[in-house]
C-alpha cells in the first residue's frame, strides 16, 4: 500500500476490493476521499475515475457490513 495521502486517478487501484484487508481498505478509502476533496476544491468537480473508486469502495464497505452480521 502506498504511503501517499491521496490517490490520483493515475495511481494503481485494486481490481478486486474483496481481497484487500480491512486496514488497507480503510487507508485506500481515506486516500480516495482526500483526492475527491482536492478535485472539488481545485478543479470544481471530481474526476470520473476518482468518483467511480469512491462508489466502488462504498459498495465494498456495505458488503463487508453484511458479512459481519
């Protein structure tokens, strides 16, 4: 996992989030959220790839919540 605080659209992103450990998934989520915030502030709108990643992560967290119950 990268040590960067944000994950740009050009950075690698896991193909299968279900294989990413919980802690790494949380770090990845934080990086994508920081990038999304940056894009809104600097560019006025999110990059479609960043937005897709954000929703993909959200879906994975929802799936994990279902599996934990």
